[in-house]
């Protein structure tokens, strides 16, 4: 029986799961107002989500290794549903923080398991395409989920979004229970073996670059909506439109990153994307009063950031091809750690300075990544010349 429809079903559920992750950045001001905290404090909801995702996911995957993939998917959705119920039912900022921690773990487990499940369901030779469909589901949550969520939150209470996500999570649970066969999970790689790769200088440097780039991305992404409403004085319609445009730019960036890596090489693509990223943020704080220029720079920022992401995956696979799965897992962890640090640093900056400070902080963080990767290239070149 053809499993294509099952892969698309997982893609649709991935869209819903991705929306539960990214939606907070699109409605951050409304969430902050409803629980009576500052926007900078509300930004820490993204920090705790990312930390729970980065730290909790590998631990949880090892703990549930004996479960088959269907049960792992169902468990992940059950955890996500619990996080959604906590978001809706329990009042106050403290419980909202708890709900984001729960959602962070559930989302991480679902992401990891859905990738491997889609690959297993695909026909031989089509595994990569199946996995890219899952990635497309998560990317679509940026393009559609966040701006649609913003529109809903502007008309109704923001918790309505989570009511909708909760209903579809239950439907997804039923669909997976009835359609996904029992497939044995892969033997998990012990955490000790994963961390041992960090002793390799090339791996450590590459992951530090990931960390600093995603600090630069997160510090702006977390506070995009407050930036648009305060620094650029935009209304609801304009904010939703720009969030949609940024989502489209993110998708385009993912595609152009792979295209450039094939044409001009991984290293050049990484450096070009990071330079564009840093310049876009540095110029954004200066050009904020010019709406068209500012929007163009936000689009360039999104394209550059998401061009970096797939290219860095290719780079890490070339560094340690014998441990591809572990490398991608470690990179995902450092992405989430970057998200957490960026949201935290951005919150401090917004609370103590101007919202425009996030642009400079993001630019500086990416500039640090450029410096690190440039030094690593030179060291690698020097060692190669010495060994000749």
C-alpha cells in the first residue's frame, strides 16, 4: 500500500506542531498584556521552550527508546496536548512558563520521531524527499501559522489559537493511532557518545557558529511583533502582512541556501549568508523610519538566516559523515540553545534599553560567528599547507 498520504498527514501535523512553537513570537505583545507582564518578560516564554526542547528531547528519546515509533509519536502528541491544556486552563504567567516547557519537550520528541517515521514510510530512494516534506510542514507554520494566528488574536482572545491547535492535536492523535504501523525505533545513541564529538575542534567550532548565528536570529525573531508595532508604528493588518512576507522569505532562504551551496560551495555560502544577516540587522536600526527599506531589510534578514540553516547541516555532515545522525541532532540542540539565549538577551535589552537594541545585538552576535568561522578556515588552511 502506498504510504504517501501518511507522510503528508505527518506533514500537516508538523505544521500544527510548528505553529504551537512559533506562534508566541507573533502574538507576544498580546500574551504579555493578558498575563500583565512586560514584553521582555513574555519573551522568556521562548527561552524556556527552547531550553526544554534542547535539553529535554535527547533525554526523553533515550528514556523512551523501547517504544515503537507510533507510540513515540502518540506520546509526543499527548505531551503537546497537555501543554496546550495547561496554556488554556491555568491562569498566570508562571503556569504559562510551565506550559511552554511541556510543549518544548513534546515538540522536540515529535520532530525527531516524525523525521525517522517519514523516512521509514517512504519508498526506497525517496527517504530524503519524505523528510523534506516534514521540514516543509514546520516551515509552513512560519509562513501561514504565525500570521493567521496574529489575525485570530486580533479578533478574539489569543487563547482561541490554542483551542484550535488542541482540537487538531486530538484529531492528529486519532489519525496516527489508526494509520501509522508499529515500526521499531532506531537504537538511540547514548548522550555520552553524542557529547564526545564536541572534543573534535572542527565540530566544536561549527556548532559554536550555529549558536551565535541563532542568537542573532532569535533576538530579533522573538521581538519582531513589538518591533513592528512600536519602532515602526504598524497596525494589526500591516503586522500580519509583514509576518506572512517574512515567512515567505524564510522558505525562499532555505531553497537559495542549498542552491548556492551546490554552485559556489558550502563555506562561501555560509560566509555570504552571515554577512548579509549581520548587515541587514545593523542597517535595520538606522533605516527603521523608512518603511519600505525596513521591510526589505527584514526580508533580507529572514532569507540570510534560513539560507544559513540547511547549508550548515551540509557543512556538519561533511565534517563527520560517519556520524551524520548525531551531528544533525547536536546542531538542532545548538539551534535551540541559540534561540533560548537570544530570547533571554533580547528580553534584557528591551527592558533596559530601546527595542532598536535587538538589531545591534543580533548583528554583533552574527559578526562573532563570522569571526569564528573565518579564523577556523584560516587555521584549517594553515594546517593543510603544513602537512604538504
